[in-house]
C-alpha cells in the first residue's frame, strides 16, 4: 500500500493560534483539508507566548534537543506539540523566549514599526524546521513555505542540506499570498543567514535593490511556486504595478508558477448553521435573510422604511489598495442612488477620520464601525444585499466568497481572485453572480453599482443571482485537490537546477 504524502507546512501565523491576516486563515484551513484527503501533515509555526488572545492549548515539549546556528551562534529550539485529538493535523510550535515572547507578531507596538530583528526571528524558524527534520525520524516529501517569513527555507535546503539523507528527497513549494510584502532587510544583516558573504552581490538570488530580499530568495530556490488565484499569478508577471519589481524573475519561472484559488471554511461561513447571525437560512429557504437585514438596519441606526432599499456592505482593511479612494471620490453619487452603506474595518488613519465624518454627514445612509468585530462581520455578510470590493489589486480575497455563500451579491473590480470568482450578471447569463468593472476609476465603479441597483429592482432576477452564489462550492476541498496535484508534480520532476555558488555555511 502506498504511504500517505507527507507535508511539512511552515507558516508564521495559523488560525486559531495566531493571526494578523489572511495567511493565518489559509494556514489553519488548508492543512486540515489536505489531511482529510489522506495527506500526513505537520504544521510548524511560532509559539507567540506574549500575544493576547488566540486559542489556549495544552502542549508538551519534545525530548529531542535542537540547535539552530544563527549569526554564528547556536540557539536552542524547543518544539511543543498540540495535545488535541480533534484535529487530523499535528501542530508544532517553535519556542524561543527571545524571538517569540512579544506583544505582537511582527510590529513593535511601542514604535509602530517592524521589529528590527524580524530577519533573525524568521531565519530561526526557517532553518530550525530543517534542523528538526535532520533529527526526527519523520521524513517530509514536501516542505510547503508561505510568504517571506519562511521563504529562505528553500535556500537553506538547496545550499546547506541538499545532500542530507533526511532531506534529499524533499521538494519545496512556496506560496505567495501578497507579493507586496517581501521581507526586505539591510545588506549588512546578511550574516544573519549564516551563509558565505560571497553569495550576496548585485543581481544575486539574495539581493533586491541593494537589500536582502527574503521573498526573492524563495522565488529563486523553491522547486515550485504558486499564488492564491490564477488571475493574480498572471498579473504578477505582467507589470511592475503587480509584480512589485519581481515580475522579470516570475516570468523566468513561469513554468513553475501556478495559481490556486483559496477556499473558505464552509463550516464557519455557513448561513444554514451560523450561530453569529440572528436567523439562519439556506438556498432552498432564503427568507431568513430578510430578518438579518432588518437586524442590521437597526444596528446601524437606519430607518425601518429602508428595508426595501439596497443595503451595501464593506468589510476591509482601510487602505487605498482596497479601493477606498474610489469610494471617497464617488460618495455623493453613491448615496444619490438611494442606497445604504455599512462599513467595518480599520487601517489608514486618514480613512478613519473621513468615515467618522461620514457617520455624521450621511447618518441616514452610512454607518462605519471602525474596529475589528468577527460577529459583526458575519452579520454584515448575512444582512447586506450587496457587497462592494473595488480593489486596486486583490491576490485572492475571501469576502466576495463569503458574500456569495450568504446570498449577498458582490460588486467587484476585475483583478486577482475577484476576477476568478465573480462573473458579471449582465455579460454571462449562465454564470453571472455579481457585477464587475474593469477600469480603476470612480466612474467605472459607480456604473457597476448602478447596474446592481437596477437588478435589485427585478426580484426574480435578483433571487436567481442570490441562489447561484449560495450554491457555488468555494470549500477548501476543491483547493486542496489542486495542491496535491502541485505536490505530485514537484515530486515527479527532478530538483530544479541549483545555484552554482558554493554552499558554504557559517557556524556549522
């Protein structure tokens, strides 16, 4: 009998233990889906013992001592395992008081800036994973890396551990969740990597515009690359706007680059069973959605008479990238359509100030909740008629998929994962499930909103759009099957040609 595919999954954050963004959601859900398909999964992430919140867990320390050379100095790594029989995934946590016992994951709350030793912290995690595999009897077939924090693992494997019997069969996959976050550090910090300084020079795999580029390094050395939607995989090869200066390298590696759409946790985001919303509903019995809308209108302080007018929801980080500059430009014209708009999110202080002003200026039609509130997020998805995502770029996006599942018709810009999940109802009668615009302008966005408002006035057509969205499968099961195919392709091919530079380690 063929043994299960063994995957070591590395991530700097994993739901429900740690989170700052969508990476954690993926790292929490994808391994579970892979395990359900028969893979043998180990997930390694830091133990952020200083972070408040997160899931409490019972842990036990491993008995095998692990030493990780960092900056020419040996650092002790203690691994803890989660004593939780409810999961098919084995979770491990890298313990180091100096690196991970802090109030937040990446940013120093005292300064509002990244911790200055973030390079050292995540080199410790990345190289520590390989040192662990050297002393453990479990042998991974695939080492799945995520974003810049673990990208250097691919270089360490290629340059330092390529002949190690414990790792010689392993292949690396690097998933890019957002290319804009690259892990750039000053050149004089190269010693942190513990590699021959001669490996760092202009145009080398490690160098990016005079700095050390952790993500670039992973893009060069990983056996296979993927990102979180097919359209985003094409976009990041197309221009500096999407490729962030790495588009040339990505084009060179296009044969090894694929796009696999993220899934959603359809047990958590399920209107039929959601305990966070006032009333559950299903595609076959959608009447409960009206009760959710009434509740949301009341929560926002909108008049009951607004029940028959479209209610648009937005849940997002407040940043220009998310299209809020377009929303600000078109505000008067949006409200002139006699719609209501509810917003949940935090971010750029300038948008906080603007939306606080709108809470007063457009009080009968607009309400912004400038906070993080998971329960309210579910209520907005369940109670809104439409969901607006006018992103400048969007690697994947999850809220458009949540919206479709809750019968909330999305209005999106055709970029990244938005283009892969939302199809224009006016252009595609069979697949249409929302309203899409292409040009990144307030006028184009407003035209899509107008078309959605018009469709809302045709109840039978609107009901069809809602039902079509609710019945679409965005589960991780589908995405996990694509990842298994990617793993198998990596294992079937010989390791890609490695750098000809000498594999000299410092401190080993």
